[in-house]
């Protein structure tokens, strides 16, 4: 299923997908373009597919993407998944629980000019082709946290996989997948 809210003045614009709900986008996805915004995904079978860029906080504001309880974000766009694009903005992503994951074929930027936060916890998984953290000199402090294991019989560890380079605050850290 799904729900969309935020039509009334002062409401947080929100998209919620749950119980095998699905959304597919072929153009740029902007979360929080002119202010705050949120996307919440939960439950196994829930999918958010994007074939173009995903950008959080295109202008000044705060945005949040939560992927939990087995939901999946499949980003096949070739350019960028950007958290915290503009100075003064913030983009937060939480990937939590067994089966919950974000797979991006693109570069993931955590803090381009703004503040980016990526939390991968309790068995969540994130895979990116490359990652930049606090990309530009004016970027606000940004964080990536990977911790914990899933609760249940699998006890899967949380995992961040970067196929290519990791760039942190002006330092290029070479790593292997």
C-alpha cells in the first residue's frame, strides 16, 4: 500500500510505501526540493525503483529516506544519489533491518555542500559504485555509520559495499569491494 500526505500548509510532504507497495520513477527524484520532505518504505516486497538521479534537499531544507523491515530501493541511475546537496540543507538516510537495502549503480554523495547522514543498522545493506563523504570544502560535517546485526535467526551483519573509490573530505581512500 501507500499513503501521501502534506497537502495542508505546515504538513511535512511524505510518501509512505508499505506491505509490498511499489513506486517506480524514470525522472529525477527530489526529496525536499523547496523545504522538508520524507519517504518511508517498510515491509518485504516494498520497492522504490528509480532509473534517474535521486537527490535529497535540492534547496534549503531537511529530507529523510527510511528503508526498513525488508524494503528495497533499487537505483539504476548512472549519475548520482545525493544526500545534502546545498549548503544549509540536510539529507538523511536510514537503512534498518534484515532484507532492507539500497542498491545504487551510481555515485552516492553523503554531504555534497550540505550535511549528509547515512545510517546502515541492524542488518541493513547499502551497495554503491562509488562514495564521496563531505565532498566539497564547504560541506557541513557528514557521517556514515554501519553497525549492528539483524534480530532473528539470521543475525545478518549490517554492510556497506563500495565497488569503486571512497572519497572522504578531500582524501581519496582506495578500497576493494
